[in-house]
C-alpha cells in the first residue's frame, strides 16, 4: 500500500510553522537542514512517521505537493516517464533519512517521490 504525505512551501519556515501551529494546532519539529516536519494531530512529531512537512519554496515546490512513499524511486521514475509524466530533477539524498525526486504527472501536477533509507530509519 502506498502512503501519501504532503509538503507545503514557505518563504519563511518559522512564520509558516507558527501559522499552522496557531491556526490548526499542528506540532512541528525543525530538522538540521531547512525543513520542518509536522504532526497534524498536535502530538509530538515522530520523525519516522510525520504527516508532512514545510519546506522552502523552490523551483519545483511552488504550491502544495503530495509526497508518495515508494520502494524504489528509480523504478517509479521510469514508470512516470512511460505513463506520460516528467522527471524534474535527479534523485537526491536527504540527510540520513532517505531520497527524494520531484516528478510531474500526466496532467502537470508536481509530486515528490520518497524512498526511505534501507535501514528503515528514514522519515519524510
């Protein structure tokens, strides 16, 4: 079964984190790089099981993005291309957590493929 999470772009991570905490009661945990994990239920953030994240706005992340957990980014990226989608960047290592790669579906929606590191200690 595929798990789907979300990523919200922000120009100011601290301001966006405060917004979602104050408006919706989400809890947040800043990672050692520019990324904030969130728990939408307000519980302490479980780095291995967060609901989503807040990221800096980038070339690919201009609006909300769905993050799709996959077993192999390489296999899924190939399927994206075969199905009429587009690969937007190279697969990137994200700290000790895993790998990500942005793609567009056949309709132009941006998705983030997420592959945890093999030892299972990865989180989005």
